[in-house]
C-alpha cells in the first residue's frame, strides 16, 4: 500500500515525517534516509495497532496539499 507523507527539513538539519491520512503517525531522523526508514516502521506499527484495537484503517482519506499566502 502506498502512503502519502509530508517530509520536513528542520532548522538543525534533521527531518520530521508525518502521514496525513494516519492521524498521529509521526517520526523523524537525522538524515532523509533515516527519516524515511523510521516512518515506514511507524506506519507498520500504527496500522498494526489499529487492527489490534478493531479500528478501521482510514486509508481512503483524500489528502490535498495546498499553499496559502498570508
């Protein structure tokens, strides 16, 4: 299954990754590669916990990323 993620580079050079369609699924890493590896593990654990708790997998959520000017 493919998941859309948001990868953000922090001011210290590390990376934070979130999965918009999996509320609360977040990870980080010192490098981009480490952050991507970590988010894969986080997704697997998150989905596993949802299944254990009998909660629905909300993978059908449509996510749209837009820019907003202030």
